[in-house]
C-alpha cells in the first residue's frame, strides 16, 4: 500500500513519543516487523488497547502496518521529515539503554525462541527483520 505524503504534524509526532505504552511498542519493533499478538503477550495488555496505541503511531507517521490473513504486522517507518527521523533514531537508541525496555526485548526474545511459553502465540508468524530504507529511495 502506498504511503500518503501529507504535511508532517510535529505536535502529533511528539505526542506519539509522549506515552509509555507507545514507547514500549516502538522499542519492541526496533528493526523488525511484529504481529500485534506479540505486543499483547509481552506487554500483558488487552488487544484493543495495543491496537489503539498502534493506530496512534500510524497516524503520527512512524509505524506502518500490513495484513497477512488474520494477522496484522507492524514496523517502524521513519518519518519523511529528516529532523523527526533523526529524533526517532535517537529515541530508539535511548530506549535500548533503558533497563525496563531491555526487559521487554528479553521477553520478546524468549517468546520468539520458545513459542510454547506463550500458548496464544503458537500459531503466530515469527517476527521478521526489516531493511531500514525509505520507500522510493
């Protein structure tokens, strides 16, 4: 699906980064594409709440989604605005240094390596690493 090029909304971008749940979601995505079911299990939050936060990140222009059957996959897509993209990269690097964020990523690693630990994830597609390029470049 082609991404609509709209004017960048700085306020929405900063609001997207101003919520702990959304930061945790971005941290988990990192350089990979994840199914929403992993977010639900790792963050131990209800699916509607996770989906609402993911939709907010999509509206802010930092996350893209694709559907594969019944599964929704999410990945970080750096904003078209160069300053916002740089700020997002710096924020993600900062999150990687935070102990709580590292714990979330460790739980994701265990979920990906041993899906039997998370019964509801047994039929979920495994996370995939994505290339960090902007479409059209």
